[in-house]
């Protein structure tokens, strides 16, 4: 299986990503009965227009099988450094065999480094971790995040 990686613009992959986004939400989202999938495409477009959005794709025979999206910004604590915060990372089950996940992250890492990013942060869901992959790539656990649903429904 030859997965190819690329850096793309939102307009290149948005419509094709819809199916993967739904699969991703079904697989890992918490509070699905209370928080419905509803991407704010205008916000993504604004981030991209400001140079803060990076989209990396994985394609198998031209078909989108994965994505890794980061939001990049100068860190207010460290103004000399740009931090890339993982927004979403997903590979369809067919693309999880082999080294596609490692390859996608390594590809993004090279591109972000070329763009002047100093630190890349990737978050994982506790119920669907891939810590071993991240450790293999040289990532260190830096924080723990706790969430609590505060909505009415």
C-alpha cells in the first residue's frame, strides 16, 4: 500500500474530507448525544487566510484516507517561537496498516519545521491513544487535559 502525503489547501480537500470527518467523529468523539458534529468552515478559512492553518493529507491511489491539521501561532509565553497545535489527526482504518501514521506525522513535522515552527503538539484521546507512535517519533508527554461537559442538554 503506497500512501502519498501532501500539504494541501482547504479548498483542495474539504469536500472529500466530509466522509472522513464523520467517520472520525463516530470513532472518537465524546458526548456525541450532546455535541453534534458541525465544523465551522468559515473559521477554518479565516485561519488559513491568516497563515495559521496547515493541512497535511494522506492519499491512497488518489483517494483521501487521512488528514493531520494544525493551528500555528506564536506562543504568548515564548514570543520567539511558533507552536503548531494539533487540531485533528485521522487515518481511515484501511490506512492504519503499515507506516502510514508515522509517515503522515513525519511529513507534517518536516513541513512545519520548514515553515519556522519550533514546537509541534499532538493530543490524543485517552480512550484511543497512540502514545507508542508518538514516543517512537521523539515526542514527550507534556500535559494532561481534563474535560467536563457544562452544557444544558
